[in-house]
C-alpha cells in the first residue's frame, strides 16, 4: 500500500517506519512542524530542531523520502487556543487528544496527496472491525497503551490508520530499533505536552493569561491562608506550587468568579468522596449508548492515561433523540459515571475513556465531579 508515516524523531515512530519499509510498502515519512517560534518567541528552547534532525537521519539511512509539513497555524487554532480557553474557564484540557483528532489524523490529511491509502504512526494501539464498525483495541503493554489519547477519533479516521507497533511492548520496540541500528535507538521517550518540549506549562499559560493575585482559602475552616497568581495555574488534586507552611495542601475547589482556590490538608478524607462524575460530548465507536449502559456487560473507565482503570456503573442523565442512529457521536447526551473507589484526580476538561475488556468503546469529556 501507499502509506504516509507520521515521524516524530522518537524511537516508536522510527520503528513503525522501519517495519513498513521492510514489508515492502510504498512509504513517505512526514514530520509535522507545530512548534510556534513566533507565538512563543519569549522562550529560547526549540525542541523541534533536534526531533527533525533525528527524523532526517532515520529517513536517510532507510532511503525513505521525508516531507516537513508546517502546521503551526492549524495547531494554534485547534489545540493551543483550546488549551488556553479551558484554563481560563478553570478546566484542564488535554492537548494530546485534540492534536490527534484535529492535526495528526485530521487536517494533515488535507496537506497530503489523496492517493495515500493509509496513515501510520508509532502509537501503542490497535484497530479492529466489529459488525462493520471500527473500534480501537488496547495494546498489550498496559503501561504504554495510548488508546486513551485516540478514543476521540471518529470511525472514518480509524479506518485510515495503521499502528505497526500496536501489538508490541516497549521492550520489543527497543529491540527492533537495535536490530535496525536506528540512530535514535537509545533516545529517551518525550514527556509532557508535545509542543512545549522542556518549557513549563505554567510559563506557557502565564504568557497568555498573565498573573492575577487571588486568595488561597482553607476548604475546611474557610480561613485565608495566603495568595496565588491565578486560578488557571491550578487543577484539582494539585499539590505542587502551593507554597504554604505546614503542608502538604491539595487543591480541592476553585471559585472562578472570585479567583479563589480552596485547599485542604485532608484531601483524602472520606468526607471528600470523589467516586462519581458526569460526562458529555460523547464519541462512541459502537454508535449506541446501550453498550455503555448494559448492566450485563463489564464496562471499565479510564480518567487519565496509564494503567489505572475502574469498573464503571454508567447511567444516561439526558439524551436527545438522534436523527441518524448510525452516527458514533452523542454530543447532546450526558452520562453519570460511578466508580467503586475515590479518585482524587477527577478533573473537568479531561477525558473519560470507556472499555469492555481490551476493546475501547469510545470516550467523552468530564464535566464535573459529584461530591
């Protein structure tokens, strides 16, 4: 097949490229330039240059053509602006999910020749067709599995994607990189938000929203304990950057209108239960809410990337009838999700991703935690 391969400079996408090359596909590598030097010119680091150098060396060694696609404008309008807007509204957005949806497997397709049959990436995930509909399937490596970041893709996007390393563990990927003697075989995995590199998220948000002094209030006593630089720097459950004596303190609540954050040293007490939340803007691969709410099925939920997953009891709070039952999106539906134990990191703006075994059923955006 003729395949467009998204190449980041990291070892995962490099191994994906190498495997497709070995299989005899007609491949072209694409590096997406999203680093916004003009927007972030007050910062000195340019991590994309090192990434691109690795990508160029890999393609040269494998005799694969490489194209650099500038997508700073698209990334700013669809990912960065969303992230800033969410922070201003007191929510915690997920830029990696939006990047996959709108950039890597979205607007990128408009930049390349339509003759490319598939788009390949180095994500740890798989796809499977069930009853004529495409689903995501978890990678066997529970730690590296990235279906959490891909669960908001539309079904038609999934049909175009191949994940060459989705069936592998990270150890196996490193072994193949060694076998091919890839120049980045020992390169460390990237951490944090992709377009920021080594730059702190706090500094990034400050460049757009600035600083505004507000009160830090003790949630349990309603006593003022100190001041902060703006509620947009904090998320629920956070303990970092709360510079108060006799801690640790955790953020329990935020008052957006008054620019106040409420903290507590007793964050994990039973009186601060966090075991249910609401979810909206649903994206369900099966096309139906019935699967999620079927009491005879064992449905699990993730509220962050990683191994942690909970059994979930899901009920529909509200849902308007859909004119087309085949669609996978349920933008007007709202769910209540209950989990069997407290999770202190349930955060508005993040994604809840639903599973039945290793099958990913879809996802939605967390609206609030029900205390």
